[in-house]
C-alpha cells in the first residue's frame, strides 16, 4: 500500500473537522448577535445592498449577507449558501447598535455584546 493512500483520507478527515468547527463557531457567534432581534419586514423606502462582507472576531462572512437599512432597523439577511449553513435573518433595532470605531470603509459596532465589523454605509448612514 502506498503512503498517499493513507495520507489523503486522513487529510480529508482533518479538513472536514476544521471546516465543521469553523461553521459551528460562525453559527454560534451569529446566533448570539441576532438572538434578541427576530426578522421583521423592512420599510418600503429602505435601502438594500446585496452581498456585503461582515466579520466577528476571526470569523469572516465575506460577501455573505444582504443588508437593508430603514428608519427602525438594520436588517441582515444571509445569502442562500449562508442560510444553508444555518445562519438566520435578523432585524436589529438601532437602539441595540453601539458604534465603537467608525471608519471610511468599515465600522466596528457592538450588538448584544458581540463585536461586528461591516460596511460603514449601513451603520453610519441610517435614517433616524
């Protein structure tokens, strides 16, 4: 038996364990972020941008969230692939969002004790 016939299945199993752990951590972080913010329908005049990138600590949800901003909420809707992984939609009231570090391109906020980095347009230009 060749060495690679053992090494390749072992590498595949290790990769599956690592990917599973990353997905589990992402789901846990996201659920802590959105646990107090069930999805509500956005206002008719809401602004939407699709495939926005967010990060929570070392977890990066690159281009995995559609964002809608209205007067009352920041609506976060995961892409189809992210929903397939178990990530759910949320509508976060502006009162729960604390801006920590505003920036030109990305802004860091705290929501339900969870630190989230995302595009500045959705955190700094919300209609109030």
